[in-house]
C-alpha cells in the first residue's frame, strides 16, 4: 500500500495583524508628496458609478472586488513619446492571456499610458520524422510547435516608473511565458558638448596601430644605424 504524504509550505504562517504592524512601522505617515497615507490604503468606502462622482485616482485607490477581472483603465497619452515595448511569447494561450492582462493592470496602477494587448502572428514550426527506423518504412509522423505572441507598448512615462514596472513583472513572472523588454532612454540637448574631447579611453586601438608601428620602425632604424665619429 502506498503512503500519501501531505505537502507543507516552506513559508511561515505570519498572522495578518503582525504583518500590518510591520508595514506601518516601516512606512512614514508624514511622507511628503503623498496624497494618501500608505498605511490606510486601500480605501474601503463604497463607490457607486450611478450616484457618486469620483476621479480615476480615487477609483484606483479603493478596494473593489472583481475589478481585476475586467479591463484596466488605459490612461490617455500626453505627448506620444514611446518609452517601452514588451513582447510576450508562450506555447500556451491561456497563460499568455493571463500574464498580459496582469501586465496592463500593473501599468494602469502605475499611471503608465499603454496600448491594449496586441496579438502578433503565431510562429508555427513543423517537423516530419520517420515513425520507425526500418528502411522500408510505410509511414511518417509530424510534430508541430506553435509560439503565440503578444505585444504591449507604453508612452509618456518616466524611466524610473518604467523600470519599476518591468522589475515588478520580472519579480512576478509566470512560468511558461517569455518576456522581451525594449526601452528608450533620452538625454537632454547638449550632452555631447560635456563629454571630454581629449579622453583616449574610448579610442579604437586599431586606428592608432599604424602610427605606432611607424614610430617603432623609425626607432629600430636609428638604433641600428652606425654612429659617425
């Protein structure tokens, strides 16, 4: 008879009150620049769209059950400046749709204007192999692999906010879903004039090699030339 063993989690069971106390002890209640007190988030007041008038910020800070099932709020673009482009790939459509839904929700919570999840063409690969090693084989077998792709673009966001978004997605990455991130960093005008002109550390060694060879040849010729008395 086989014995059944129960799996036990490696995480310690910390009471909710203890975790709340730890959170409140590390968060300053008088942090400058914050509209809401982090220790009191999320807000628990009821919001009725048919009766109450509220902003998107108040809606995002309020606890509303079932909100993650629906599409997030897509912030409008302000300057149409692209800052990031994320490609998702997976062999499983369900996992891909779930993680892309999670990614746009995270961007909406950070206030990043993003596009909707754009489906890309599916990459299909087919292999035909012999079903048997027999020389007079009568049949073959086909193997197919599909790679489903999705894309999300982001605009008009600070590089630090985009970095936090990408770090959050990588920290909570879903197994079976690959992610490729492309970001654009912009520098202010006149940054080239502040670079040291006489800095030879970035010089290509192959460009100065012919000149060094000529100088070495002249030095050898002068050393081997007989001295005149």
